[in-house]
């Protein structure tokens, strides 16, 4: 939904194009989604990886299907990594190693380019910034290792005031309860907060709850949204 650059003003307020954010309050807080916003996602890589393991049910829409009985429970912490892997094994009827399953599952997680990393570093000096992600207990520690290798940091927690992960909270987007949890826990006013996500259903919930929003849909990236 964003077709124009967003620029920083000297008073640390962020100026938005009218169709993106037209609230009267100054922007004080930014909430980022993770996959598809900060980190590139490659669902086809995981689909291919699972297919090679004998599992052909994976589709990029499955993790967001409310009727799903495999990915959604994992995203909301209702099953452990061990239980998730065992369910994969049961679906394939093969004796698969943990490392084989994890490699296929983590294959969807792409790069976090330096320009996006530097955007986060700059924003954290001037705004309260948060991470709100539907994710799981395999992806998070794996990607912390990826970032440590690339940027020398133990994950990205230092870039955010707080991170909110669905599997830790037992809630997930686009349900209102997870947004309300962030509002209450971080003591945010939605009208002073901008939420950035790549899935429209998440954006629609945030808008309904009074947030300013940016629907970050390819080919748009953060480097198109923020400029010095």
C-alpha cells in the first residue's frame, strides 16, 4: 500500500504519505514483522526441501491457514520442536534426522541485507521499535546464529525494545489478542504507532485497532520506505 518514500524530519517525527498514515499524532513507535519485511522469505525452498524428504503437502499458504494442524500449533507454542519433527516423520513414514527436517524448514529464511540492518540501527536511536512475528522455536535460534555469523551479534534483540513471538505468547496474527497484548505490555497508543507487515490480513487487523500501517508487498522493501 506504500508507493512513496517516507522521510525523517529533524524533530524525529516520521512523515508519511497521506494514504499510508494520516493520523494527527506524531509517530513515536514502529512495530515490524520479521519474515517478508526484515528477512526475505523463500517458501519454495522449504516446499522443495520437504518434497525431497517425501512430504508434498507444504504450500506457502499453509502456515497462514487457520485450519492447519501442523504449522499453526507450532507457531503458537502448542507443540514443541520435537513434536513438530515427529509429526513430519509421521506424515512421511520415513525415519528422518532432526537435522534433515530443520534444514528443510529453515530453508525459507533468506537474507537480512545490510541496508535493512542499518535502517533498524538508525531507527532504534530515535523511535521505540518492536518486533512482532508469527514464528517458531526452530526458526528463532537458527536465525540468531545466522545473524551472529554475518553481523557478529547474538541475534537482533539489541535492535528492538522488545520482541514478541507467537510461539512464546500462544497467540498469533491476525488475531486481535496479540496486538492488544503488545499495546498493553509496551504501553503503546496505536495512533502513535506504525505497524509494518507483508500480509494483508495482519494489516487489516492493525488498522481496525487504530494503528498506522504499511503493507510491505514485493517489490517494495524497507529501503523504499525509509530514506535519510
